[in-house]
C-alpha cells in the first residue's frame, strides 16, 4: 500500500519519524507531539502505529519504541560505499542514499582498509539493533590514506610495521628496499603497496620518519598523520605565498571603502599570530550602534584553482594542537600579509551593522575595505579594562562593545540559543613539550564579547543572501546558492537517555511534545553547580547533531538561528573563503559556485573539520596521559562520569582527565551493574558507586599509544 492511502494521523506519525530517522520514539511521546496525550488519543496513536507496522512503514521494538522502517534489503544484495574502520577493528560502510551505515565485523573485513571504496554483500540485520550487517567482498578502490606505526625487525632483514591502534587494524610487511632510511624502534608513516590475500601480511612502503617511538615529537606527529594532516607545505605553495607582497597598490585602495582613519581593534589570545578579525564601534545620533566586523580579505590574495587554493582546500582548516598549530595557509600569509596586525594597512572584507538598543538588526552593508588596526588587545587585558582595573585610551569603545555584546547575548538566549559551558584543560609545557602543569581555562566576558560580534556578522551575511534569493527567480529554488553552517535537531534517543540519567537525582527533563532549545536550557539550568553538571553537559553535547557545511539551509538548532554561515575566519577555515567568494560575486551581479559544487565542498570541509577536532582532542588526551605517566601511584579526587558493567569512568577533578576503574579491581565485594540507576552495587555490603559521586582514585597505569589511563580506588 502506498503512503497516499494512509490516514492523516498515520501520515503525521511518519513525518515526525522522518525528522528523527535514526531514533526510536516511545508512543507516549508521539502522542504528546501530536496533541493526543489523552487516553482516547493514546488509543488512536496505538491503532495507527499498529497499522503502520503491519504495512511495513515502521518498526516497533520492546518498550513500544517506534522508528521508521527502511526498505528491507535482500540478503545477498550487493552495495558499494566507503569504509570507516573503528579503533576496535570493526567497520561501517557508508552508502550514498542510505540512511543507515552497514556494520562490518572485523571477521568480514577481507583485505579492506580504512577509507577504501568497497563492495559489500548484505547479510541481513543485527538481532538486537536491527541495523544492516554485511561482508566485504571486494575492494573497488584503495584510499590514499597514510598509516602510522612502529618499525620492528622480527628477524634478520625481516621487517614488520606494528600499526598504531588508531591507524589500522593489521600489521604490515615492509621490504628492506622500501624502508626509506627508517630504523627499528622508530615511529613512521607508510602507505599500502599491495594486499591480495587476507591470510598474508599487507605490504607497505615507509614514507616519513616521525621520530623515536614514545618521544613527544613522534607522538604528536602520529596524531596528525592518523587524521591525514601534515605540517609542511609543498614547495610550489610556499613559493606562491612568498611572492605575495605586503604592499597594497593605490588603485586597490581607491576602489575600496577606506576606513583607515577609524578606530579598529583586534582582541585575541596572548599567543595568537593570525589576527583574522577586527572590530569598530560607534554610537549613532539615533541611539543605535554601528558595529563593523572586519575580516582578513584572504580571497584577494588566493585566486581560485591556484596551487595555494588547492592546498588550502585539501587542508580545509587549521589544526590547533596543544603544542603547535598546523595552519591552513603558509605563515607568510596567515601570520603576515593577511593578518590584521596593528599599525599596518590591511585589506579586509567588512560587515557593517546598524543595531537597535534592543539588539535588532536595522540595516547593514557588506563591503571590501582597507583598514588600519589601532590596537592589538589580548582577552585578559580587555577584561581588566572592562573591570576598571586598568585604564586605556580605547576604554570608551570597549565599554560600548560590552553593552552591545550583553544585549546580543541576552537576546540570543531568549530566542533559543543553547547555553553550553564545558571546562577546557590548558597545559603548561616545558621546552621539550612535556606537560608540567594543567589548569582549567577561564572563560571571561572578553571572550563572549568577541563571540557575540562574530555571531552577529555570520548571521547577517546569511540573512543577506536570503534577501537576494527572494529578489531573484522564484521558480528556481537554487537561485543564489550559498554555503551555510547548519546544525540539525538533536538525537531524540540520546535525549531520552539523558532524561533517564537525571531522573535518579530528582531532576525532570521535559521531553513532552517537540524538543526545543528552551527545554534543553531549562535542564542545563537545573543541573548547574550539581555533581552531574559536567556529565550532563557532555552528554548533551554528544546528543547534538554534528554541525556541518551545506548549501541546504537547515538552520542552526544550537544557536537558534534560521540563517547562519561562517564568514569571520578565512585564514583558518576554507568554508569562510567560499562564503567570501560567493558574497563578492553576488555583489558584482554574477555567480561563483553551483549548488552541486557547494554540496561537494561541504562534505569535504565537514569531514576535514571532524578530523581536526579529533586530532585536537587526541593531543589533549596525549598530554593528560603524559602528565599522569609521571604521577603513577599518586592519589587524586575525581567524579564518576560513567558506569558500565565493566567498571566506572572517573574524571580527575583538577586536570579534567578521564580514566577507568575496572570492576575486577573492586576487590571488597561482588558488584552488580544497575543500568537504570547508573550505579554498581555490592551484593554483600550494598556499597554503591553511582554516577556523579565524588571518589578518590590512584593512577596505576598509563598507555601513551592507546592514550588510556587505568585507575584504582585510593586507600584514603
């Protein structure tokens, strides 16, 4: 039966399930969402769900959880997709046009490696998760991924590469002629040469030597290599950049809006070198604010399809590790020509906004400019000025910006932005890169001041293109295609898990009806300054859909913005380069990218951003493990952040670092896992280890390669 033969209620149920294609929704929640929470309404929902199940449109699992039923695959059907391998050795094949990835057990991986395009035979559905499972039959196309491992001489002139756990699931054979100067015990990068039979070793060739295994340099470079990032630029890219002059031709200044006589300020971290945004502020005679957000004009220096542009696209983002930055652009540009350094004339792309005292945008313009930054501030310096601790000639401008930022912040939260505050560790390193102290970064208002101004500019440029589209061809939905930063609705199933997590603490999380940022903010307010604040914040972040780049404007759920783009960081983000190019071309009455091209660019940039975030997290974890490696046997205070049948996860309070106490190390009793209560309970003595509890632990073991920390209970 087609969906055209369904009742209006049945169609409404399907529409709700389509909004959350990967979630299983309880029938009471469906009833609430449709305004049918009465007993009679609940019966209507139940009848409709049963009929949809019989027709094959939905699946109903234990607990009356309802989800969309994708068309069942035929066993032995063959599909093609990209393989993503987990650190456990299993994989998932991502097939275009299919909502659910196909799970591949490590036993059925054949000779496929991470990133390969493969043909998969579907074997049916997993008994518990009801998700498709398969077996790889053929590698269609090898990826160009590089791998990381340690060289080992297992016999005279016989070499194996022991792959890092985060790089590949197998070890590799390497011929002596392909060692490229590497010596046993060194950490290296390598590529696959061939692997025809799963019963034999794959053959590899060494590419680069990262350093001695276990050294700080090798460990950090390994993280970059695992995520397919590299530090050095190709010679032709460096030469292209070096040939760009600092001097600005007079004819270029003449065609731009010249605001060199206006006060422009930059506010950045103390160790920043790439200043890509500046601010100007005035109060107009009508009482409105006139805010200028001035962004480094990277696209002026980086024509499309040049060697520089191709390299920037491939990188797609700068990567900020604990002890270094891997820039998207060569240093001559990122820290020099493009950087809005103080007391230098610079080319900028500026968004000027007239904003009413209530925070509403009244008018705006987006213009190519030439600016002259008057002052380079650091965040802490600005905060001291705002707090009245020090004086400065630009105190008036900073005070106006403070008032405006407060207004924008309050308006944003009032209209639906989610208020996330999660602690971040910061390391004090010695000259060799070894961590000697860990502190938690303090988030001050000066950070929020910059953030609100940047958000306002990003929102305004996206709104601008919406107005252009409305003026354009109404028959063409892809008129004036644009490059949005989009953030879809959160995972409803994960939100349900959060509700169950907070319930034992007497905290209610309202999920009746539709999920809104207001309901999430209400919960986050309830858990403030409780033992589970950081836990719930972390769970909530993980429940959110990943923000991505796309020409499809889905809005930004987390910020509560209907239109949003990234405009303010073209030195370190390629999507901002794309946005600048689009805006300039539309201003000139022409076009730059097609909708399809923007889709492809969006997929690439989103993937590279995800890898960069993972590399940044891995570098933090590495330094935490290094720090604790010097403190084996020491006791720390911590908070239980997770409870499983295998043990308890503990966040060490002072350094915001997580390790695990295995249940086998709890020797005083036999402990039983209670999933709904999020705790382990001793069968004989009744002692509990519960989510959110404070606990004293001892560091007993660390593993730098796996970036793992093993803990046990402290004696005191």
